[in-house]
């Protein structure tokens, strides 16, 4: 009996250890999320999971410039950034990322890389009323074991069957099939996956479902929230790294976004929010502020957008050129005039002209 | 700390078992202190503040035990007993029911008293009742001479500390004090590891899959279709059983590794032929506690039929309340009490019904009442039932089927049947879980009777690895467009 039991214990523990060590070793060595090292040259890696790979890229890739932000920055091409600015960049976007989330990631990048000379980061008007703690996702959904330097909690990474079957195995299969490692240009780039133009925007924008919120002014508490968010989650990092230039730009949403917020009755709120945000950002030595709502040809052309906000990669490329040229740069001297001009335009625009007689169907300007 | 965590399986458990038997070789008191320390580390892992409460509770109750033993009159003994019970219940009620009490005052007297938002210490329902049983038995002269460390080890023994079973001192302490049990026993280690692995699999591979879906179901109840409502009702029934009984299997398995046979808490409850049978199979140690310390002292069934029914009602009212500070729990308990009373009244007729039929209706009844047990309020429970009839037919939504979309099975099929795979897996899980609860032996029976073969060892090792590799997953961050 005892020898049978002893054999049972030995076999059970051996099988258990062999299996978890095998899975753990493969994941640790291949390291699909670059937590321990940069991509190994013998393997071919998919780049397709920003909340799992961004921190690894920030920790282990070789770079001196960063593109960060939200889904609006996912279509940037670091290769274009590199040739325009003479840098070596990585892209670290977070789709649905709050300012806090993006800032945490940038802080991590700076903590692990002393050479960052340049950061490009978008600011979304859609997030204008977030506070400094805002996140879109519950805290426990993040793989925080990838976001720190604690080796002990990396068990969550290497002893993880989902990582093994989804990520580690993808690397193995891609390598065996003779594929290539994805480029940072293609990383999280969604440009080819969505239809652009009136039909694309129409899928997500139901004008008849937009009802006024009743909120027309920004309360004092909300102003404090905005101040806290911008100060803590954008300005503070720039102040801590005076040697780095931060290019902060307001993502150019389409004219349909402004039709949307007009339907909400919140044009004034967003106007005042943008003005306030810009007032906080301009005037900092190493923050260069940009906004592109004066570019009417872009924002009024539905073929540049897949929905009311998300523009195509061509616009990302254009933005890079403008950032380099200093085109549409805002300073303490001109931001108020910019705000007056663009919001006068948004207040007086004939939004109904964008739609058919039913007031809902988006017109194709090509058919006008 | 959780049983289903890396730190527990890879560090805590091996360290605890190894350290316990190693120190027993040197001196048993070292091993006892070590086990107590490890149990307190287990308990305080997520919130060290909880340690203060359990330590105070243990000290006060042991002090009461000494006073009872020292009291030389029945009156003095009784005074200590009443004080000890009162202090235990006050502490318990303060943490568990204060906000419930305030909410009801606000509702009845139209007040707006602020809630205190007192954090509920882990396992307080269990260690309070465990110590109450000890103190009452001490008063009855049924408790031996136990030193403080032994008593503290009995209360704080980590396998049963957080979620039971509620262990009697007479079950634990003699085993704990037995010198033969201070040496490792490889038979117990083997069966203990086997039972632990099976319990872990029930929790991680089955219960948690249902749990991932069920949480969303109750939130989205107002919009669910009829199949989703049906899944919610059956799914929660399965989730609760696999989760709770899986935890108890793990507790018993770990206890066995320490050569301590803990009492079983479940005996295939969904095989019950009627409600009375159900309560002889579900949460056995809680039923035992209420029987010994509430039902029998109230007179049990010795004071006539009506008094018996009243006693049953009281026990199940209290049982409902014990489970949670919400009228839904009380309703659940009271319904079970009424059904038990009816079962008693119509026992002759019920016994004539074929087991398969009465068992089916018992299962349906238990299913229905679990919905109240789980729902945050009566409205949600009624909504789930309503949607069963008004939700209309349709496919099960992603928030249900994705919970069963196992990456390892997806990997094997590699894109084949990708569209129907999650739905198919949902069906497989539900049918497999129902098959297990209706037709298979439970884990305690299996481990007690099955031979410890090489194949069994390999399967146990695979199960353990599969579970550990499932402790973490990969989250999806769905982007909500306009």
C-alpha cells in the first residue's frame, strides 16, 4: 500500500512539474510579450496585443522616441516618424486608453530608457471630462505582472495556458511557416479593417438616437477634474523630463463628431473644455501643442473617417509632417484665437447639409 | 490567500506540509506553532487587518473556555457561556449585519441613516460558528483539556478557516494530538493530493467557467432571451455546487495531507430524491451545527408536530440569514424550511413517488430557489424567471459562450468549427456538469474507493497542471465605439 502510494505521489508531482515547467520554459524563452527580452532573431513574432506587448516593447526594444496615445494613434508609422525626425521610435498605443493609462506606460518607458528625446501623444476630446483616475477597464483586467519589475508575479505570465496557446504557440507556428515578425508600422494598425466614408460612419452614428444630456456648462468640480487629469497625466511627465520634447496634439475628429455633440447640447461644454485643456498645455518649455480643426478639408471629408472620430492612416502621416513643420502649432499667444475661430465654425456650421432629407442618412459628398 | 493561486500551490502548501512534518521530528510544539503561523499568514494574506479580528476572537473564546472549566457552579458556567455566545454573536452581527440592519431601519422608518460600509472579515461566519460549538460543548462538559496552541490550531487550521467545513473539536483535536499523525503518511499524502487536485479542477475548470458567464447574466437579466435565462438558472446551480464542493474537496484533501480527516460537507446533493434528502447532502456541517445547537435545544421533534415545524422554520430562517445579509437569503432559507415542513407532513405520499420523478422536481425546486440566493434583490430574481417566458428564443450571447471558449480546445481545433465552437463548448460544459452531478460518484467517494493506479497518478498530475496553468488568463479589452 505504502509503495503504491509513494509511486502515486512521485508520478503525480513529476507529471505536474514536467508539464508546467515545459509550458513555462517555452513561454519564458520565446517571450511573446517581450517581458524578459526583445524578439529573438530565431523566432517570428506577431505584434497584436497592445496591453500585453506595449510594456515589453517599452522595456526591451531599442528606441529613443515614442508614439503613444489612444486608438487615434494606432495607425501611425514609426518608420515615417523615424525618417522625418531622425529618431528610432516605437509605437505604444492603448485603444480605449485613458490619459492615466497612457501616462503610466510612458512613465514606465522613461524608467527603463534614459534616451527618450521625443514623445508624440494624442489627446482625445472624447476624454475631455475624465478625471485623473479614469480608466475604461477594471483594474484587475490588466496584466499588471507585465507592468512591473517583480519577477515573482511573472508566474502569471509563464504559467498561463492562454498565453501559451494564443501567444507562444503563434510565435512557434509563424516561425515554422516561414513568416516574418510584424513591423511596428503594422502594429495595431486597423486601417484596412474598416470601411471609410459615409457608409462606415453611418454604421456607428445614429443621429436620431442622440438626445440632449441637459449638461450645458462645465461645473467647478469638472474643471478641477480636467485640471487634475491634464496636470497629473500629461504635464507632470513633461516637467520631470525637460530634456524630452513632447508633441501633444488634439486628435482631429470629423465634423460628424461636432454634429453629435451639438445633438447632445454640449457644444459649449466641449468648446470650453478644449480651451481650458489648451490653456494648461501651452507655455510649457518642452511641450509643443498642436490642434488641426482649422483643416476643414480633412475634417469635413467623410472618406477620411471610419466613424465620427477615427481618421485614416493617411491623416496620421499628414499629422507627422505637420508636427515636424510646426504647422498648426499652438502657443500661449495664439491658442485663444484658434479656439475662437474653430468653435465659431462649429457653432455656425450647417450640419443638416451633411445629411439627407431624413436628417439621419449621411450624404456622400461625391454624389452632391 | 486562495487555494487556486500560484503562491498557494507552488509555495505555501509544499512549505507548510514539509515544514510541519519536519518540525514535528524536532519537537511537536514547534510544528504546531509553525502551522498556526502559516494558517494566520494564509488568512491575513489579502488583508492583514483581518488578523486582529480572528486573533481577538480566538483569545476571547479560549479565555471563556478556561473560565467555564474553572467555574464551580452551574450558574457561573452559564453566565460565562451566555456572555461568550453574546460577544461572539455581537462581533459577528456587527461585521455582517450592521448595514443590513441600518438599511431596514431606513426603509421602515423612512430615515436616511448612513451605512457604515464595514468590511466583512473573511470566514467570520465559519470561525464564529466553529467557536460557538466549542464553547457550548465546553459548557456541556464535552471538551477535553486543550492548551491554547492546540485550540488556536483547531480554529485557524487554514484548510477549513475561510469556507468551512465547520469542524467539531472532537473531530479535529484528537487527530491533531495523535502522535502517529505527526509523521508523514504517504497513503494520506497520495489520497490528499488526489482529492485536492479533483477539487481544484471542479473549481477552476468547471465552476469558474460558469462563474464568468453567470456574473454577466445577472447584470444583463432585463435584456436576456429565454435560452439565456434557462442557462442562468441551471448554470448558477452548477456553478455554486462545483465551486463550494470543489473548495471543500480541496480542504479535505489538504487536511488529509496533514493526517487530519475533516468532515465531508457534500454528498452528491443534486441526486437527492426530496428536499429532506437534499439537506442530508448539502452543506452537511452547517446542518449539523444548526441541528445540535438550535434545533435540538428548541426541542427538535420531541414536542409535537406543530413545535417541530416551528423549530424547522426557525432553523432555516437562521440558516438563510447566516448565508448573507439580504432578504433574498432569508427568503431562500424560509422557502427551504417550508418545503421541509411540507415534506414532513406529506412524507408517506412523497415516498411513494418514484425517485426519478421526485428527484427531478427536487432539482427544479432547488434550481428555482438558488436564483433568489444569487440575486442581489427580488427584482432581479423575478426578472430572470420572467425572461424565461418573455425573452423569446435566440442564440446564447457572447457573454455566455465566450466563458467556455477554452483556448486549449480552440488550439486543437485550429479554426475548425470556429463559429459554432463557443456555443458547442457551452453545451458540452452544461451537459458534462449535469452528467457529473447526476450520475457519477463524488470526489470523496472516488478518492476513498478507487485504486491509486499509475494512470490515476498521471491524470491527477495533468489535472493539477491544467488547473495551475488556468489561474491567469488573457483579458480582452473590448473597445466601445460610438
